[in-house]
C-alpha cells in the first residue's frame, strides 16, 4: 500500500500554500532542513518537486535512533551549521515535539502535536510560522 502511494505521488500533492511558505522563509534568509525518520524522504521530495526547497536533509539514511530521540533534528541542525538553540522544529507528532525539546530546539506544534503541553508554539497551518 505504501509503495503504491509513493509511486503515485506528484507535485500537486503538496499545496501551493506550503510551497509559498517555504519560498517566503528562504526569501527572508532562513535556512530550512527536513528532519524525518523515513528512509524514503529524499524520494518523496523528488516526487513532489520539493528537493530544492531544503538546504539540508536528515533522514532515516543517516540516523540510528528514531523520535522521540532528537538525533534526526540534531543532525539536521549540524548540516545547516546551526546550534539547536538557534533553530525551530515544526512537528505534527507528539514524539517529534518531545524530540525537539530534548534536543534543545524551539518546538512548533501543528496538527495532532498541538495537544502537546511542552510545545513552545502551536499553529493551525504552516503559513502561520511567517507571523
């Protein structure tokens, strides 16, 4: 099932609002990394034409521990040349928020993660990060 879904992914699977938010962040001078435990992250980014939207990628191919361990985010920050205290992690899962906080990151909760009592900020949609 997952394989069929991956094979059928196309650029329109990512909203224009998400693409614009990533572009706006870059225009404002922010570096953007993707931190995912998935070993398929790069394949997915290519399928949805977002591989150029990220300055760094940390994924299941370069980590040995999954969230709630902060390794994926720590490696992403390292690839950006930034300290965790200078980075924000946007997460949609509780384990991701736990990982972000454990690594010393500012934790922004979206979707299901908004229920987390330890998130630093809760947003309804990704574009709210611009405010």
